[in-house]
C-alpha cells in the first residue's frame, strides 16, 4: 500500500475512533451506559458508521461533514479545556459537543448555499498589444460547470441569459463543462443553452480533464457525442489550435495537460502576428513562464475551484503543480486569471471563495 494511502487510512480510523469517543460523552449515552457499556459504545459509533455507509454509497459530502465535525469537536474541546483551567467551570452536559454539532451544521449550511449561489466577478486589465480599431474587448468566462452537480443543463440557460446581459464580445469556457456524472440529457440541454449565446464573436471552448469522461468506465455519452452537440450549437472547440478573430486578436486553446500529445504553446503561437493581442485558454493554471515567453497577453484557467474547501485555497500551490489557485496576477506583458468556477466537482459544498462567472474588460 502506498505511503499516502496508508496515512489516509490511519487518519480515517483515528478520526472515527475520536468521534466515537466524543459521542460517548453525551448525556443520553450516559443513561445507556448505566445499562450496558457495550451498547453505549455501539450507539456512540452509530453516527460514524452512518458516515462510512454514506461515503461508500457515493455521497462524498458525508466525508466533508465528518471531517468538519471532527475538527469542531477538537476545537470546542480545547476551548472548553482552556476555560476550565482559567475559571474552574465545568458543565453537567457535554456543552462542547453540542456547540461542535451546532457550528458544523451552520458551517455546512453556509457551504451548501455558497456552492449554489453564483456571483459575477469583474476584472479590468490593460491590453499589452493591439486589439484593432475598437481598442477594447469584453470577455465572459465560464469554467468548471460540471453540469449536474449544483445545477442542471436546463438551468445553465438562465446563467447564459444573465451573462448575455453583460454584453460581452465573446464567451469562453475553460474546461470541465461536463464530467463523468453528467447525464446524457443534462449534457444535451447544456450544449443547447450555449447555443442561445448569440452576441459578439460567439463561444470558444477548451476541454478539461473531466469533459471527455477520462475517469469513467461506463459514461452516459461518448466524447464524440459531446463534440457533436457542442458543434451543433455553434461552439468553437479548440484543441491545440489558434484562431484569428475578426483580424483583431488571437484565441489559442490548449488541450488539457493530461493529454500526452498536447503541443507546446510556443508551437501553437509560432508564426502569428506578434503585434496582436493573444488570449490563451488552458484549463489548468500551469506553464506560466512558457505562456509569457510565447507572447501571450491574457491566460484564462479554472480547474482549482478556488480551493473549494477552506483552507485548500492557501495550501493548493504547495501540494500541486498549479501556479495559482484563484484571482489575477500581472507579470510583465502577461495577465493570468484563474476562476473558481461556476459549480463544483464531486461535492455540492464550498467553503472557500465564491462560485462565479467572470467578466473581463481588456482596455
């Protein structure tokens, strides 16, 4: 067994034992304990068993709730211990445990609301290269929709309408539009929603690491079916391609870094008019130096979900190859933006940054 898996199992078992001992301290368990200690321990372990069953049945939110509950128990116990040392105050009931459960419930409620509430995030950047006679460009970005996690394909049409009201010149999708859990119906409806975007230069898209059902043994649709539906709705799919739009600016779309055959960005931008603005779409926020050296003006990414769960927004770059987790960075002639995404993957909970779509004004 790999070391990280062994560590995960040890933490899982330790956490389960710790939570069982916390439940064992509640008043109603004491009454059970007076009759049978074995029964009291079994009742105390019941919530942990429920979390395990829910996790095994694919309800990954159970893991998140369990981790936060264990952390809340630990924090409240420590606070209770400090107060006891300072004031000598003790309680007949397990007040720390009651507070831990209450705080976890409130925090997870916030996490659910945050995951299902989509906000608009605005950025303004200075164009380092020519944008033609118009001199400005408004870009709308959607990333990591993972259709079916927090909203359906049909619901996406409402967000498209909202984005169109911002009057962008184009809409770009930086990967993971769908994933392995997206149903065929949701996929078709989501692609149809993109077809309603009939403003400006249209829709341009790159694939992420989930779109083509990379991790599914029994997908609801094939990659070919997804591509067909997207093209049917006038979505320009860029897979290691660069296009010149209206003789004003370039859009370069890279294949996801999980694709072994993906081309270097320098090759994709070889031979272009270097005086024109270059927009690079790359699902994962990596290879920033290569993008800058190739003459990219603005690079848009997603993938990180902004950390999604606290404190991952602060630790992600330490544990992964991502060069940025969320927000904007200006470096020389290149600007980099990483969006937290318009939905979630795997779990419909978010305690990090907001769920969003992005509007970028290039001036």
